[in-house]
C-alpha cells in the first residue's frame, strides 16, 4: 500500500510558489504579479499559504523565503475542514 502524502501539500505549494516567483521572468512573467489559486481543499491550501507568506510564517523545504503572492483566488474554499466534514460544504444557488 502506498504511503499517504497529504501532509506534504503545504510544503509542495510553498516550493512551487517560490520556484515560480524566482523563475517567472525567464518565461516572460512578472514575479511581482504571481497569483495562487485553488478550489475546495486547494482553496484552503491557497488561503493558508497566502496568510503564511504574508505573516512570514510559511515554511518551505526548498530553501529560501516564501514570497507573498500578489493575490489569492479561491472558489468554495474549505476554510474549516472539521465543519466541512461534519456538515458538508454549502453550494449557494445549487
């Protein structure tokens, strides 16, 4: 059976944000305009990474500081996983 890796997602996202910001100019992007986004559980990860980076508390195993994204865009984020587990995620208009 494969080992669970769910707990590595926040570090993976921090690494991806750092790498993208460091390399954006190489690919014609603006490192000052990097945006992170996510839906549902990915929205939770994006919100937590954005807050962590802004407060200087985001951790990355890739080395270096985790940059603050220009924006965080989320769709139906699971902000409170325990509540979502207990009661589901309401979808207005559906």
